C-alpha cells in the first residue's frame, strides 16, 4: 500500500484470520530507511513554498520574496562547499537535512529585518547624518550625486544596512556560537550537525547583505519610486504642519501609516499588544498590572517546567528511525520481549579479555567513523602458557561465578542486580571459561592425563602446549575467546552474563559497570606478569559512553553558548540591563523547552541534545532584535521606558512575529515526515520558537517597560558609561570606519 509520502510499512502489520504478521530484515530496513529519507527530503519544497508565501504577505513583493528565498537556499550548497572542502568533513547523514528547514526560518527572519528596516527608512533616513529636511540633504550633497532623490535613496540604504546588519549580526553570532558549541560534543552526529549548521548560518548572513540591497534598489527604481513619492505627498497633506519641523512631520506620517496598516503583524502590535500593555490596568508609571501579571506568569511557567527539566534522563536504548505504527518500529525489542526464548538472553553479555592493552587511535578521523577505527594494541608480555597464569585465569572465572553485587563497605546490593536470592552479580552457569573447555578437549585426546599435568606442560613443554592450544582453537571454533597471530597466542577471554538486564537507565547500569570495572582492577593488581592487561566490553558499556557523551556535550555546550550569548548581548545592546534581561529570557526558554521534553515523555537523546543547544541560538534572536531597537530608540532621543518600549514593539515586533511564523511553519512541515527523528525535530523547533516569542513579548518587553533603562542608565561603554573605567572606551573611530564602508557600499548598490 505504498502511496506518495507514505510507506506501506506504516500499516504496521497485516492479518490472516487471528494471526498478526510482521516481518523484518536488515536489508529491508536499509532500503526502507533510504526510501523514507528521500521521501521526507522532498517535503522541503512545501517548506519553501510556505516561507515564500509568508514573505509575500509580509514584504508585499513577490520579486523580493523570491530573491530572498533563493538567497536562503543558496546558503546550503555554499555551506556544503566549506564543510567538505575547507573543513574536510565528509560525515553527512539524515540529521543534516534538518539544517534546510532551520535555515529557511532563520534566513527568512533576516530578510524580514532587512525589508522592515527598508520600509522604516522612508521616514527615518535623515537620522543617518542628522539631517533636518530634504532640502538640507540636497544642499549638503553628502554622496556627491547632485540629485535629491538619489541622495535620499542612498541615505535610506545606509540606514537600512546599518540597522539590519547590526541586528542580524548579533543574532548570527549567537546562533553560530550555539551551533559551534555542539561541535565539541563527543557524539559525532551532534558535533557534525552543529558545525554544518554554523557554517550555513554564517554563509546566509553574507548572502543576505550581498543580494538583498541590490534587489531592493532595483525594485525601488522599477516599481516603487513614483508610488512612494505620491504616497508621501498624500499623507503629508493630511498632517498639520504648522510649527513642526520636517522630521516631526515624517514621524507623524510614519505613525499614521502604521495606524492605517492592514498587515496582520502590524495590527497585532498597534491595535492590541501595545495599548494592552500600556493602558489596560494602569495604576501608575511604575505599576502596570498587565506587565506585572505577564512577568509572574512567566516566572511560574519557568519554575514549573524548569523543575521537570532536571528529571531528564538519557534513553535506555538506541532511538529508532521509525514512527510508532511502522512495521519496523521496535520490531527487535518486540521480538525479544514478546516471544519465548532463552531466559538469560535478557541479561547483559560481557567479554572479559586478557592480553589487550587498548586501541591505537592514531590516524582515526572523528568525522569519518566508518573509516579507520584504530589498531588493537596487544600486550607484548602476555602469557597464558605458564601454569601460574593459567591458574590466575581460572581463579578469575571462579571469582566471577561467586561475585556478589554488594559493594565493599555496603549492606545493600546494587539496584541493577536482579538476583534477590544469592545477590550474585553474574549468572554462574552462563560463564564461558575457555581454558576449562581446552582441558576437556586435551583429556579427550590424551587418556589418563590430569588437569594439573596439562597445566604443567606450559612450564615443561611450552611449545607443545601452544600447539595444542592452537589446534583446539581451530578445531573447536573458539576464536571469540582465544586469538592467535602467527601461531602465537595474543589474547584469551571469558564471556559471562551479568544479572543486569539489557537497556537499563544510566543511573542503574553506570554504578553496576563501575562495580565490574573495580573488580577487574582488583584482579589486575594481583595478576602475575603477562596477565595484567585486561579489557571488559559489551554493547551496553559502549552505549553508556554515548549516553554520557550526550549529557557532557549538552552541559559543555550550554557552558559555552550561554556565556557567548551574554557577551554578544552586551556588545549588541551596549547596555547591562538590556543584556541581562535578555539573558534571563534565554535561560527561561531553555528551561521551558527542556521541561516540555520531559512532560512529553521523551528522553535526552541526540535530537533533544541538539535542541537544548540550538534553543540558545534561536531563542536569543527575538530578544536581540527587540533589545537592539530599545537601545536605538534611546539614541534617537526617546528616553522614557514607555516610549522606548512602544518603539521597540512597533518597529521590531512585526518582524519578530513574522520570523516566528516562518520558522515555526517551516519546521512544522517535518511533522508530515515519516522518520521519527524529523518528527521530533519539528516539535523541538516549534517549542523553541513558541517559547522564544512568548518570553520576548510576555517577559522581555514587559520587564523593560517596568524596569528597563531610561536615559543613559546601564550603558556599558562610551562617554555615558555607567562604569567609570569604561568611559574612555569608545568605538567611535571603529564605528566611523564602519560607517564609511557602509556609505560606500550603499552608494555602489544605488
């Protein structure tokens, strides 16, 4: 029953009478996975179409929207070029596909910032060189064109590039820092995805400011120039100009246009959000009921979900590829759990090897896991021939059979130990002690020889003993337990089952494995020369390292990305209060997203670990945009909190709302994917942008309305710095150089 975008295996099973039939093979699994990846990848076009439609609705230009989408999509192949040919990373799997959905949302947000800055430049262009009128712009002829409209156009583009670049640059830096923080994860898929996503976001930043100015100027000359002049004249005729400067008239025109706007995102802020925050329930300038209630709500929300976040645990087994209901989903687990078989198969099977010092990883490439894995390092002193070493090996076998799972100095057995009768850490009857089988084999070939005599052969006739041991290895197929290289014994192993069940949580199996490692160390300390190099391994032990790697990568990533975000916030807003409030918003968003993951019932797997770091980069975007505009409002002469709040919400609020819709909508397409990983990433991204918007509008802006900086309070550096030692620190010359470059670039585009 295969149909487009839906595999027939999603039927789960088929029935013949009362018999329910499911089937599975590794080959079918591989083919199905490849087919679903290709099918899910085709849904990118739906995401592209959604983002394009949102751009058209917001920007009101199909041409600029089309070029904007093109510049976003162009980021992927260029990023892939740097990823593979500059950073020499060839690792690429299904997790990287998520980058396409992410960059569509992030790139669209950047386009919105540029487009909205261009719209606002119609009435704010005079701020670039502190002009008072169009007449002064013509008289000063700053850019040397000699034409008023061209001078104004260059001023507009300079204003747009400066405002958009500073805002987008800050969000880009935090997003890139967050993704790079995942690059230090020991889990290869997480690290590779973080690096690729960081490169893609960086490339997109470059494309936006290379392509958007050109298409904007071209579009202005082609379609908008005359319309805007007539529109400005019509609006100007409705304004009372008596006793007002041209700048004040332009500001009134801007306000009138905003009040008459029919755009959904503008109406939400001008007609609902701003009046509600400023007027509803207002008792005094410092006591506004609605913002206070919003802050209290977010505090309760953060505490409720943040507490749940601390309960997150790593998964007990490897997450599956398929959504619930797919025939292959959890097939192997069901096969093991629902069908009768060897009862001991449910317990962890461990190999305890002698003669192996470790693995030489020299030459191993982290991002080429299927390439060179390393070489086994054998112990040059390994000796299983001498009778003393044989006895030590047998003593380890016997000690394992009698090993109790009650750690020294304690009275209770380990939680993972399931033997409630004898408190044994192993299943005695399931221990494979290969030397015992060798003695039986040798006794069957040589009559009336005792085990002690066989052992003595290792001392009296070692060459004969080694030959007999090798013949045993070849004839009995015991290579997993006994290894030879050039007829020389290199390792010998014990295989045993612990009383620990498979797929236990980390908190249960980690202390159990630590107990076994301690036992191994104690036996190595008393071992004779030639038997001191040992190694215990099993899948659960290896997967435990992956689980711990996810957790350590998560905390290391947060430890890097959160401080990096705060530094960028300080740089971007130049205000301690604005940066601190934004940082608190990020912490709140991270806590709420992680808490929601626990409430949903998920564990801290690869997707969740990526999302936990990714949320720092995505959540900071909205606060940076709003905080930057709050700071800009102060530079424009608006010093009261309410004025700066209103300007930030009015000018940047619609951009933030449009960015939320495009990012959330682009990611929501992945809900229709058939692979479980894409479904999870869709939910995680939607949760992230939802809480980001909620905290931006219901925490960050309200807290600035109530306690935000006024005048020059909280300024970090410059002549108005609140820190005396930073008053002399000025970026004036650096900013001047940057402004000169911006002016030159804008003139070139025009």
